């Protein structure tokens, strides 16, 4: 049994980031499609990575490992593995009410069969304990997640067993129950990206079943914004947004920042692919170097950096920390699974190389 660090930094936002961002160590192992999250618990800020696929990119290289960052030295520590007999891909991680919730995803077997699961596992950093929460009503993977009021976790669209669905599902972390919210009015997608900031949900792109038949799935260029009703979190007013800068992409790293009033997007690829990085069109997928954001104050898209160095794809989230944006793991050029932890400022400059 591995125990979590007894106490992380008391005030991470001031100790860790007051002067400059540290040089975060790489993950202990190369991982892509790992679910990442941050959460405040007991006054400390925890950064965590769960599951993912290793460098072989095969069914038997899907991990159940979980890691937590030591903010004093920028190193990772392995914690209790995610419960269950098999690791999952395309899961969603979200921090709320001093816990991290790991939602959905899919398993892969030796024959390449994929099964979307409804599992919700909650992790308590202070005790290094997992417990089971209420299952997702409509099992999804490759969904977009986000947190509202440190209580409500939104799962927007995603893949469910045989196709993408238009469901927007809301988990109440206080009452451990689910409700179905206003469905998305646009095309159901999977592998899309987005986040929540304040009462606003923004998501973009992803993939959908090709009506022409081949390749089986193609990239979507739809962008949507949802406004959550303050009195009823299940009521969402959806509005279609204009296209974002750059090409439509799949599995971008993204997250919302309430402080900045921004939703940030980095990496991804314009060639949707299976878990091995090979596109549904049979061509290898390559990551995009384009980084952009949606400004909630102006209601407009902004290019953050059109040429970020060492781009990556296959992300299940982006971390917005007090002084920078962090991508943990992912798949780089040549579909290489990486252990790197990228720390960028909010202008897309790589701070790890300073």
C-alpha cells in the first residue's frame, strides 16, 4: 500500500508560483490520454494524473496508475491505483468539494473491443482513499467535463457504446446524484475539448460519424457556448459560436479559468484517430502547434500562439495554475507517447526551457 504525502504545500498558489514556475519533473512513466485534474483539499492544491496508455499504444499498455505532484520539489509520487481490474482511456477527471472525481472512459480488450463504462470513482487526497460514487446514467467516454460552483460536474456529449450522444449530464458532488441537463443542440461528438468558467461552458470540435462512410469518423468544426441558469444548473442556454482560429481538431488539451475569464485550448490533431495514434483514414496523426482561447469578456476567439514548440495531442485536459498552463503527458510527433510536463505561460511560451 502506498500512502499519499502527509501534507502538500499549505499555500501552493503563493509558495509554488510566487516567484517563478518550477521545473516540473516528467511523469514516472510515459502516458497519453491520461485524465488530469487539480483540486483544493484541506487548504492545499493537488495536481493529479490518472490512467492513460503507455508507449506501446496497445490494449495491454493501458494503465491503472495514479500520480500526485509534490509542489515543494516538482516531483510526482505514485498513489493508490485507480480501482477496477482494467485501466481506462478517454476518462474525465474533475476536482470538486475537496475530491477528484474520475468519470467514465472505456476499456480495451485483446481483440480490440472497446467498452464504455459508467463508473465514477472519487479520490480523497488527504487520506489516499478511493470510493465509488453514483454511476453515470448514460455511460460516456471522450466527453468534455467541467465544474460549476465547486459542486456540479458537467459531462457534455461524448461517445456512448455505439455512437456519440447529445446528452449533457450533471453530477451533484454534494448529493451524489445525477440529472440530465439541456442537451446540446449541435452535432453529437466525441474527443471534443472545452471547459467551464463561471457560469459558461464552451466546447469545440471533436469527431463524428462520417455520413459518407469513409473514413469512419471525421473532425467537426462546430463551436458552442452554454450559459448555465443560476437557479437551476440543469438549464443551459446554448449558442453557436463562430469557428475558432486554426483547423478543427480532435483531443485538444483544454480548460476554463474563472479568474482569467478564458477557456484555453492547446494541441490536438486535425486527423481523428484511434488510441494508437493512427487516423481512421489510415494515416498517422500529427499534433497541431496552434494554441488559442475564447475570451468570455469580449466574446471573441484569440490566437495565443500559432507555433508552440514540441506540440502534443491525445489530451484529457489542461491545467490552469496560478501562473501558467500545464499539459501532462500526451502524444508528440510521430505518435510518440511522452512523459513530459509542459509548463507554458498564458501567451503560450514554454517556461520549462527558460
